[in-house]
C-alpha cells in the first residue's frame, strides 16, 4: 500500500466519529433490527449497533452528529425516544423482588404476563373446541367429491391439527421474516415472505397433487412405507420450532443456537439487488406438502385414486386453498403488529408460547408414533369407589376373545378422534391374532391407524368393520395411534 493511500485512509478514519445514545421504548430483539436498519438509511451514518439489554445504540457517523431530538422525530411512529442519558427502564425491575423483608411487585410486568397467558389459553381453547366439535367427521370425502368439498375440508384442517404443524411452523418463522422488512413503510413489501410461503405451498400442492393423480396407487404404497422417516423429519422441525419459540420469549441461552438470521444477513437479504435469499419462504412453503397433518393425508390418499393429473392437482389445490384463510390471517396479523414495538413485544410472547406448545405437541405425537414413552403415558390417578377388588380387576382386565379356530380377537372402536378397546387389551405371544376395528366415523389422521412393531404399514379404515391380520405377535407393548401420533394412543400388551 502506498504512503499516499495510507495517509488518505487515516484522514477518512479521522472523519468518522462514534456516539452512543440511550433509547426509551425498546421491548424485544426486533427493536434492535428496526433501529439499526433505519439509522443506516441516513446518509451520514456509517454503522449502527443497537442493544436491547442496555437500551442503547452505538453508531458511527461523518460530519455533524445527529441530535437526539432529530432521531426521536425520525422514530416517533415507532415509539422510540433518544437521549444522551440513560433512561429509567421499568422492564429492568424484576416482576417480584424481595427487599428488606418486603415484596415488591412490578405491576406492568405482571399484567403483561397475565394478558399473554390469558390470550394463549383463549386461543388453545378455541382450537380445542373446533377439534372436539366433530365438524370434520360430517364432511364425507371421496375421489368423486366436488372441489368445494375439498376446499371446505381444507378450512377445517386449517382450524385443527394442521394449525399445530403448518400454522406453528409459519408462526415460528414470522419473527425471522418480519425482521427482513422491519424498516419498510410498505405493508405489501412486508408481506412478501408470507406471500411467497403461501404461493409456494399452493404451487407444490398443485404439482405434487397432479403427480399423485398420475402415478396412482403405486406411489401411494411407497408413501405409506415411510412413517419413521416422516416422524423423524417432524421431530427435527419441532425442535427448530421449540428453539425459535424460546428465542421469541427472550430466553438467553436459546440465542446461542444460531437459528435466527445474523444481523449482517438480515441487511443483505433485504437488498433488492440480491433477491436470492428471498426465495427461502417459497421453498419452505413448498416443502409443507411433505409435512402432512391427518387431513392432508386424507386428501393425498384421495388424489392417488383420482385417475388423472388434472383431477389430482385440482383436488389438492382446493384443499390447500381452504387452509389459506388461517395461514393468511397469521401472516397479516404478524405484519400489522411488527411496526408497533409494544404490541409486537406482546405478540412475540404470545407467539412464542404457542410455538413452544405446538412444538411439544408435535414432538410428543411422534414419540407415540414410534412407540416410545411420551407425555401421553402420564395417567392421572383415579378414585376407585368399588370395594370388591376381584370384580374391579375383571373389569380392568377382561378376558381376550378367542374364536373357534383358536385365533385371538382384539376389538377396537374408532370414533371421532379416538380409539378404544372393546374387550381385552392383553394377548398371548406366538398365537395367531386378528385386530377388528369398528369405524363409527373418524376425524383427521384417525382415519389411518398404525402401531410400530405390530403393523408394518398404515392401515386406512373403511366405514364399518375392518379386519387386520396381526400374524403371531411377539412379546412387547405396542402403541396404537394414528399416522401422526396425535390420537391419544392405546396400548396392546403381548405377553
């Protein structure tokens, strides 16, 4: 490097000065991104580094130093105020503190937590009420059903178990995508990643639905042979959702796991000249075809028997279109709240709790599917009012049915979103056994039954009686659940 060039660089460095201002109004990590990106748009600001924990921003600039009042005017709509002195921040006060034998309660924090928990409970209650309503069971689908029927079925799916998987995935990604356009004044621009997610989902359902229709039952058989792979993929997705949910709740150790985009990437990805990174939401949306909830499996199974590319494509498109209102509502709500720091902080916490609950729910369901111990095995103790122990034992352990040819018969009733034994649930090993399932109208993934180690495949239940040959089972305990593990499992014991 020449002497003149070194002198020029030193002179340029002398022109760049640094400054630290304190900020009132920061509530969540997204505030850091918004402040930095908006400051970097100013001509005389060279770099910016905002810190939520300190409630401050350190920036470098050329020429005249931006005054705190001018920056406060610039961020007035976002609710931030700048000062050279540190602000008193109520958020730094613990929710409950013990000082000199006295209890101090931060009422704002307590009220905020109460609002978040109440909102989560309300959302989950509505979710459960819709799932328990049995509305899905009233929609009878076949490969000859109208596209309106598939659309309606998609609406129900979006409001039930699909919300726990696909909706939970979208919620977990919303924080990352909102940060890309957090400084934009255009709602249309902020909606870009969400729109690309939903467009990617619709296009993949059209194309892959058409492929299912073309290839038919041969592909259907191959799809049904991968329940373990599907379970493992969903478990990985659930773990990612869990970490993102913890980050939304500002759990410090969760930030050490770099799933969130680094700051330099969020700036680069939002550059219109480098559009490549923006296709990721489209790809994620397209891949949701391979993360099917029980409703999606039903639609995919019918597409297999549609007999043509066009029919299969339109069936899956109609179904995916039905899920769009809920996914669209999640997208729009997320974008509308982002620019309002206080609301965004509350929304982030509500979303964080929901994402964590959905992640645990999905992960637990896959443990059921794989036949491992899970939260579903936790049984609350029941009070026994009967004094006759021998009678009670007979009721809890009824004798297994054996037909005239010596075959053990296990009977199950499948109804709504549950399975139950009608008779004994313990059989002898090495003895020919049949499972008879009486389908009295099932919902969602309950239409397809599975039991790892006992059944080698999914078994789709027809209306009425279904006879399944179990061969001569070996010793063990086998969980019987649906294709997604979401139906509370019942256990068949082989002794």
